């Protein structure tokens, strides 16, 4: 007889299928330790940090592929010094079978270091397809961005996803992490209302120390009021503990309506480490009845 799974558990299991996570170019040894806890075929994003060079980023993407995962290297538009540098990076990624899926972000520098003012300029460059890129991820901000007004954010999201499709590529949206599902669900509904049908990966902080989580939240403009963090599962008066996203994920699964919010998956930011994050997700998915 089939097993009757409670509706919320079934929704949670769907949400936990095909999750992704993130690493830096320096995390190759850590990836090796974490690999047994990561399901084959998992997407692993490789960040584009200013203190890492092209060789480190390519080596990390290669390691992701060699471990049986799908590399999703980041490209930071404003850090690129020339079209030749972009082509060099894409060619190197293609050489290690790591160029099929990429994630394009504007990047931290306020002033572009080359010809690309933003991620849209990279998307429209025409260079991605030449090197075998098939899918492009872009950023989403359910709680807004501390340095960009909401109108600009919405225009950027719709313009970028449309441009990706115009280039014959498949868009994906990966969001900033948060502690409260209410703004996430409102934002998702608005995304669909504006005609963006791309899959959305909701950013989720992996289990980590409370002090570390709050530090990242302040850095990225994520809401951390007493009520929000209490609902998430920790207190602002106890910074020595740790917190995981179990309540957040259950609330997200309970509130997710595919007819309103579309295709929604998860992207884990490994603030507490790759291995700890992957092991936590595996254990939580098993407890939720996920058959991933």
C-alpha cells in the first residue's frame, strides 16, 4: 500500500529535492571532506571573490565536477577587466567541463574595473553561448538591497531573465538568504505576477553560530528584529548558541503554493561549513521523508 505522507511533509520533501549549495575557490579540501554527504548531481556554486584568481576558481569548479556534482561558477561583472578576461575564464571553465551552468552577479566594486557595468552587460555580451553555457543564474532580493531601490531591483530581475531567454539560455534566480518566510513568499508571488517564470532557489543559511549568522545578516541587509529571529529559532540575547533553518523550511513548505509561487527550490549558504551544512540537510530531509 502507498504511504500517506502528511501534506506539509510532502511539500517539505518536494522543497528539499535538488537543493544546491555554495563554496569558495579556497574550499577544495573542504569539498572533499563534505562530498560523501552531498547527493550526486547536486549543484555547487563557486563564488568569484576578489582575493582569488582565475586558476583557483577554475580548479574549484573542476573539483566540483570530479566529485560528481554540477559546478555553477560565479562571474562578477564589475570585477572583469576586459572581454578577453571573460573569454579566458569561460574557455578555462569549458576546458574542465564546468561552463554549462553559471551565475552572473554585478559584484562588490562600485566602479567597474572593465567594460561590464552590471550582470546584464555580461548576459548580453554574446560570449556565454560560445563557450557552452546553457543556463544562467541571477540574484533575487526578497527583503530588498541596502544600496539599490526596489524599483531598480524589479527592473533588473525582469530585464535579466528576459535577456537570458533572448540569448537562448535558461534562467534561474537565486535569492539572498533570510530568516523570515513572510517576505519571501510575498516576493515570490510578486515575481510571478510580473511574469518571471524562471525557477527560484530560495537562499537558506546553513546551521551556524548565532553570532556568525547575525554578522552575515548585517553585512547583507537581512532583517534581524527580535521577533524575526525568535520565529527563526534563536534569541538576540544568546549569541553563543547555534541555529539551523528547520523552522524556516517548515514554514516555507507550509506557505508555498505552486499555483501562486511557481517552481521553488533551495540554495544553502554554508556559513557553518560545507560538511556541516550538507550533513544537516541530509538528516533533515530524511526526517521529513524526502526520497532524494
